[in-house]
C-alpha cells in the first residue's frame, strides 16, 4: 500500500499546479493571468503544462524592480515573456524555446514578467513601451 501511495503522490507532483487568476489588459486584449507571487510559485511557473488557452498566461510578481531572468526548464510549451516595469510598461519581450536552460533577461530592472503563448504579443502588435493594466501592486 505504501508503494501505491508513493506512486500516486509522485504522479501528483508532475501535475500542473493551478494558481490564482486575475484579469489583465493589454490595450483591448483581456488576459486571464495566473499569478505567481511567492518564490515557490515563481519556481514552478508553467512547468509540465501541455497547453495554455489563447488569452491565458502567467504573471510573475517580483515585489520590487530587480534584474530578472526566465528559463524554460520542464516547460513544454513555447512561450514569449514580457518583462514589465513598476508602472506596467513593457521593457522588452523575449521568445523562449521549450525545455531549455537558456536565460532570457530583462534589459533593465523589472517588477513583473508576463508569459504568454509564443507569438501572442507580436500577433497583437504589443511591444516594448506598451502598457499592461491591472497588475497587482
């Protein structure tokens, strides 16, 4: 019985964790953003997800402007990440390949990072200098 319990808990560890969801706005586009606010949540991020809805994403809260980098360890879907300053303005956007350890970094201190399906920002003409509204303070 202990083995069965271990196997079940091991399988659960690989299941995607669900996070609180908030609405964000990028111009006319509404994003359903899961919120990763704690260090453990930021470390988990979008790992082990097999898909994400068209206007779904994850916002990472860093608490204060900092030099931040993202990577794609155990992340199965291609993503684009927007690094965002404390005023909600996009600093830069980087495209990331699944299951890689390459660092993608903010070009200046960022308070937030918003991960979306790869190409989401480009398809909507959202670029550096655009504003994301609704970010938690």
